[in-house]
C-alpha cells in the first residue's frame, strides 16, 4: 500500500474529524504529549534569524584562549587547518580552479557556526563547554576571518546580524530538480 | 558478422547487437527457461570405487558438519568480501574509521547485505539504549509528540526496497587521473536494502501539521547531532521512520533504533539515530546543508538542497577484482539507480561508446532501488572498453564524464558531490580489468 493510501485509510478511521474540521485524536494515537522540556532536550537547531539561540555572550579575545585549549590541536594555529578542516581564508577563490571553502569564504550564516560547534565540538567532547564559551569561540572564528572586530560582543542579539561574505553565494534548488547538468541536450 | 548455423545453444546462437562481442540480451531469457536435462545424464558414468566408498569424496562429506550459529556468518573462504574502510587521524595518532565502502565487485544481486551496507559516520556510531531514546515531533504542529521504539513499533508499517547513495559517491571520478583502486572506492557509497518503518505522514497527521509548514529539521542523537532540513512535501510523500533493515532491527551503524529515511534523496538526509523533527516554515541552514553537501559551480555560486540523486549506473562484473582468463563467453552485469523513480533502460557498450546494446533489466524494476542489469558478451581476447549508460523514467540519460565536467568544472578539492557520469572499465589484452577514463 502506498503511503498516501495508508494515510487515507487511517484518516477514514477518524471520519468525523475530516467532516467537521475538528482535530480529534487520530489513529493509532500512540504518541505521548511532548512537554516543553522534552522539546528543549532534543532541539538544538538554531536558525539564521536567531531562533533558538540561548542566553550568554562572548568575545573574540576570550575565544582565542579557548581555541588554543580545545581546537588548535586539530584545526591548527588560528584555524590554518590540518589535520581537520581549515577555518580561515579562501575569500575570492570560489570561482577559481582551486576553491578554498572555509567559514570565511563559504559559510553563508554565522548562526550555523554557533549551531554546529555547540553541538559537535570539541570533537572528542561535544557539548562540554558553556554557552558563553561557545559564543566566545564563534566570535573568535568570525574575527580571524576578519568578519567582526575583536571587541564585538557576540550574543543572541548580535550573532544573527552578522553578514557573512558568501551569504549571497547559494541558490536554493528545491523544489526544482537538480540543475547541475542540462539533461535536455542528451534526450 | 554473418549469421551462424543454429546450434540450439542460446549463447552460441545469440546475435550480436553492438560492437566488440555484445550479444542480444534475449539469449539470457532463453537460457533461463532451459531445463537441466543435459546435466543429469553426465553424472551416471561408472566409477571404480575403492573401499571405503567415500574415499574419493572431500572431507566435508565424511563427517558431520559444524553446529548452527546464533547469528550466521559468511563462509570463511569469503573473508575478503568485506567493506573497504578509510580512516581519519584527527589528532594524537588516534584513528577513526569514518567511511566504509560496499564491495560491489564481490557482490551480485540487487540487495546489499546489511553488514556490507556503506557507512559514513561523521561523529562515530552512538551506542543507544532504546529505552532511553525517543523521537520528538514538534514545532508547527497542533500536538507535539514523543514516541519511543516500543510505541513506534505498534504503528502501521510499510516495507520498501530503496537504495541509499552518498552525495559524495564516486568523488574520485572528478580527479584528473583515474583512481587505481577497487570498484568499492569509486562506487561503494551506494547500497540497496529493504527498509521497514512507519510512514512519517502518519505521525505528522497525528501531530497535526499547521498551515504554512514547509520544512522538517531533523536531528540525530550522535555526538555531532547531525542535522538536515528536508521539505515537508517529501515527508508527506514517502519518508519513513525506518525501524528495520532487511528484516532485522536497523544496525547501530545505520541508525539504531530509528532513522529518518528519505527515499531517493542524498544519503545524509537519512538522519540516523533521529530524535528530533522540528516542523518549520524554513530550513535551519545546518552545517551539512551549507558548508557540506552543496554543489559549487564554476561561476562560484553553490546549488543548495540538490536533494534528489540522479540517474546512474556502473558495471560491477567484470571489474577490477576479476581477470578474464580466456576468450569466450562472459556476462557483463551491473547496477543502475535513480532518485527520480524507476530505471527505464540500461545500455552497454564494449567499444568505447561507439555502439550500444540494450541490457536485460532484472524484474521487478522498483522505484528508487538498485536495478540489476545483465548483458551477454563474447570476449575475443582483444582490448575493449566496457561502459554502461542508464536512462530513468523521466527521460534523463546518464551523461559522459567529459560532458559532466564541462558543465560542472574540474574537481574542487573539497565537496566533490553528485558525480553520475558514465564509468569505464578497460579490458587489457591479457584479460586484466582497469578503471580508465574513455
């Protein structure tokens, strides 16, 4: 049975709801109500407009010390890379034969940096720092890419306002089918 | 080539359909309908046995075998049939295998054994206790829901065969020189399985999606909380919360106990160990949909959310791990797939793409699943370039490598995604098989 037909079949079990527009319990109705605490525990995503950013703040100066402590072993001094990803430079290379993709040259949103490192870094001890420390590290990464000055405070207010150099560099391709290659000429 | 006298043997009688020995695929159908009558007669020859009667028999007939196992394993004669691994060394000499490639050169069928399904685990495999794991559906819904494995298991389930392909499968084919390595390394980030789970549409119906909802942001319970945004049309169409793979619980490396499964979409949208689905009106722009898994084009702009995997095929036999020992009959076989639906046609060439013949597609041809194709071939002992070219039901044809590179540019060093060009095997006069560009 296709998914759609299954949904239709299930909807028929709650016919009254379809007719009246009410939202009574649907079959099978086994989901438990999720509390705000349930949601907060699993929902870490932060959106470009700042939705879901936590309280706290930090500066690049604080972040530089944290970077040496927690990040430099993999990402190199000042994010120069090796063995893990290079984090700085590369601006102006995306249209060349050797594009260098870094936070500064490629990432379109500053919130993505905070979102990612807060959930995934340091690699061997993710989620082990405080919100203040993750804000400070984010500030440091933006500063070494010359996107913000070293004294700027980064918090839930200021982070979404940071404009990344490559913010205009992406074309959302959905719902169109992928257009990497023109198939029409082969048909 | 002149028509030969009919011998009654489907292969000997088969007519060429394209250059360099390719034969009409209908020979395979005729073979399949032939009985084994001829074979039975051969076993009757008298043999002078010594005493005891089994003296000329192999030892496995002469004593009871091993007891059964709780979980069966492949023959120990097949120990090399394992995934090819790539390890990273982040720091301090610690090695972390993060890529496992399916060895398609050693497999034959349409489904990949669960233990050989490719894996990429960006932050390792979490060891999840299902009693302490739940999926929370929240955001733009009337009733935020929490579902653990026990509850999910009571929902109506569906079973479908689907491929999973990493967006980075065949990344080495962007390189200027053909990789001198196995088929696993060039096409092993693709696998096909039977997946069983709860249609996400059923769960979203229970939660009550609010008007204006357009995306679902999924997060996994791995140590990087891998996260992707997927359009809600997909979720309402054929997405699953998958609980079983090939009939058994999804294995830890595939997302145990539950996986957000999006048929035909690029591999990492199938978020393993899923624990959070946020219904929203916009994508979250996570790392894996911005800095990774985006397609940088020659003009410096990047295409984002190019989610559907494209029409593609590859010959799996003969391939690098085989050597053609003598001229004569061989079966060319391979896999074809497309995220757009069904494979309509696969053509094979043995003469560098000058002529093509239609391959036989193994029925049933299922949407968003690997399809096995076969082509009878008589090798004359000379050089040959073997290629396959797939067409899907939307009419898209697998492009040549040259055409793809002309459109997309040379390989950027990072992020070499969505290579679906035609792959070439070179058959050397001695029968060795090499990956070549042709």
